[in-house]
């Protein structure tokens, strides 16, 4: 049996052939890819200069009379119109905060709409919250095309960075591209923004030092610099990073729990006896790059230090909430204790 083709591969092929479906549901983590293909479909549906009639946009959950009007309308002076619905949450099955899944009557409404989609309207749902097991999601897939937009793999991201740099007349080698990808938050939108800054700043060749000087590193990466500094016994590195985060007005309480999250994962890897980054990635359910960072810490810290760093946080939490110590003072105390446990002079 042949493997199922990636949704994006199928979509790209169909659009290259000028084939449009009546219904699309874009979902998944990668917003950049969602928006890229929504724009491409939009460009394929001319509005005849009458955007008000031929580009219907609905953001968030609205009244069902508004949904009904949107579906039952007709194009003006053109063959097709476009209906774009964002964050409707109709493909969810559990209530969570402001997310309210459809009730039975609303499910019936949508099933009826999906069963008789008009030839003169292209409907696009762009959703952050989707339960692929829901009846409405399955019905939408039968009526149209559910397109999962996932984060690109490291190799695809690396190729994208190198290609974009080349178009700008710059060079960036594999290792530097990989480093850039590793230090920014996930998502092509953020990566593109940081890469543009980098390309505008650097000379003909992008270096790792350029990345360190120009790129806004993800908070998780900066927290790793703290745990790396503790591991190295490098007090200057630790407190330089902490001061930078304080200047950024990060919460000391939040940083404490991010450090806790890191060392808890290191302890988990240690107890699971993960031998390499692939095993660590499987244990933790994270990317290979993150798994390697956790694995390095797990190998570098003693079990005693990891246990101390994990069990000490709930105690500090109590001390902060009881007003016995300030947040930043508590965080600094925690860092010093970890450095001492590491066996380094401070």
C-alpha cells in the first residue's frame, strides 16, 4: 500500500494545476504556511473589484445567522467568491476557557452546510484548535480538504535559510544555518524576521557571532544558557544571562519554573537511561536539538544535583508565595545553591 502523500504536497500540486476545492480546513502549528496558501488561494479567486461582496471574512465565533448569511450569499460580477473563517473552534470537542465546541444543533447546521457546498464559493477555515477525531472535521475532509500545516523539519528549514540568504546575495553555511534555527522560537514567521535582521546586518558571509549579536534568542534558549552556565560553573555567564532577562522584564518566578522544567527533563532522561539524542527525544517527545541539550545536562549534572534542583523549587515557590523572600532573590539563591551542588567555587 502506497504511503499517504503529505497534505502540502497534494495541495501544491492541485493549485499548480489551477484546481480549487470547495472547502479547505487549514490547521496545525505553522501559521506561516497557512497564510501562504490562503493567500495563494485568494489570488486564484478574483474579486472583480468588489471585495465587500466577494471576500467574506469572519474572525472568531459569531452568531449562526451570520454564518448562514455568509454561506448563502452569492458572488457579484464574478464566477466565484471567497469565504474565510478564522478560529471558529467548530472542530473542537472539549470546552477550554473561551473555546466552546458546537452543540448538537450547531453540529447539525455545519453538517448540512458541508453536505451542500456551492460551486460559486470557496470556503476556507483557518483553525488553531482542532480535534481530528471530531465528526465535523471528518465531514469537512470528505467535502473538501483538511490541510495539516506542520513545522518544517530541521533539514527543510536549513535549506530554506540557505536559499533565502543566497537570494539576498549572502552566504551562510550548514552549521551556522542550523545554529540560527536552534536559537529562535519555532515557526517560519519568526525565523524569517530574524533572518532578515541578520542579512541586513552582516557582510557577505553570515557567521555564528553575527547570530549571537543580532538575533533575538528564544526564552527557552536563554534559560539553557543559565543551566549550561551552572553546569560549567561559570558564574559570570549565568548572571549575565539573568541580568539580560531581568532587563527584558521577564518574571523571575517564570524563569525559576523554566529552569525547573529543564532539570526535570534532564532527570527524566537520566532515570530512563537514554543513551543518545534519539532515545532522549523519544522519551521527552521533543526535537533532536532540544533532546541533545537535555542529554548534555543529564550527563553533566550528578543525580544528587538534579534531585536537589528539582525538589528545591516547590520549597522556593512556598517561600515566595509566603512573602519570606522576593522573586529575584529567591532565584539567585537557587542558582547559587545549584552552583555549590555542582562543586564549583562561587
